[in-house]
């Protein structure tokens, strides 16, 4: 779908339909995503390093990869056999022509894998051969849930460039509120990254309030910290929203039934005080109370350490603990 006059309500409806479909197909248990691996294409052309001349590309073969056939130009030189597929912006070298075609297939696989996973997210067959920048806003939102976090990040960047349209807030808030899509954690991380500049996306007070509630609820109900999403929610509330907003929300989250949520709140309070020094005494008192009463021993120690860091006006703080069942 190309970019067009999509409305905020339409984006939410299309997003919810996509989440329903994914949950029905894949289940609702959150999946721990891998780290983001930046994707760069095309690779550096091998033939350039060997100074293969234009006049040496005399051969031409057809090569099957997957269910597609590609034209490959061939240059046979004293340094080996080179193959160039202009369709894929790819060239490789092998000692023989079979070695060259094998190298070409191997070199193309990262591109095909990325394109196939994008197509699956978008609900289309085969591989996605277009540009993310050409996609409609609904498709960009769907790509936030891509298991490939670099694809999700590229979609986030595209959404960020269109923030001024003022139509994304309800859908982005729906992403934060989602508890069904198995790949929701990296999508929520992307939304939280966008909400570091909340004013750019939430243009009304109702939207801002809804976004803050969604961040609160994400911390309050956290079942995991996959993609460091719960931690990120605490950072956004503490470091990117005014103290009169983020501070009280995080203080409340110290009572979260989720130990992961309480950990995020403890950390977030450090950033509140960085920007609102007048909040220091209130934060220290709350953290010392947590240090005495939290049911989790690691969090009691962490809260005590954070209270000491804040009271001392430290520029850095103790690292948050990890629980035994977190891998």
C-alpha cells in the first residue's frame, strides 16, 4: 500500500486487525527478540577490488534462486570467475563458475531473508521488493512488529519523519497497550523511542494522557523485559517527560505487582531528578521506603543504592539487577 490519506481511526482498525491475525496464527505469548543487527545493502562489490574491466563481462547465464530466475553477468579472469547480478546489486567471485554461483546464492540470502520476513509481516506472498519509504502508514505500523528488529527500526524512522501529520498517536498508543501480538516487545520499544518526543506525536492533552497511561500500564503489568521495553518505559517517563508528570507516575509504579516494573520505576526516578532537582527529597524518601518494604531482596538493595546515588547528586548510578530467571 502506498502512502495516502489514511486517518487515525483507520490506522487503529487496520492495526488491530493485523494484531488479531498474528495472535490467531502465532499465539499471544511474548517472544524475546534478538538484538538489532543493522542491514546494509548492497555489499561492497568484489569485482572492484580485482579491477575487473567492463570489457571482461562477456558471459551471461540464468540462475535460479528460490522460485525466481535471475540474469547473471560473468567475467572469467586469471583471478577467478566473477558473477554480477544487477537486479540484486550484487557481485561475487569464485574459483570456478559453480563456486561463483554458490557464492552468489549465499551472498543474496540476507537480502532474501529480510525481504521474505517483511512480506510475511505485510501479508503478501514472496518477498517484498519495494522500499520502506514507499509504504503506507498502516504498513509501517505493521512492520514495527517485524521479528527482524532492523526492519522495525527502519519503519520507526519512517513514522518519525511523518509525525507532523498528527495521525499516529492513537495507533502508537494501541501498540503500547497491546498484550496479544507475540512480537509486541520490540514494537513497543520503537513506540517508546518515538515518545521520547511526545509532543511531536500527541497533539492534544487527551492523547498525551492516554500515552502516559499506556506507559504506566506497561510498567505496572510487565511480565518480562524483552527488548528492554519495560526499562525503556521508565527512561521515557523519567528522562523525557516533565517531573510533574513522569515523577508521580514512577512513584506510583514503585507499588507495581511486577518486580520488573518496580525495577524500571526505581531506575526511572534517577532520571527524573536529573531534570527536576526539586524532586530529589521525594524520590529519596520513596526509594528508602522501597528499600525497607519491597518483597524482592535484589530490589531492596537496588532501591537503597539508587536513593544514595540521588541524594549524593551522582552523575551515574548503580546498575540495575537481573533476576535469576532472566537470560
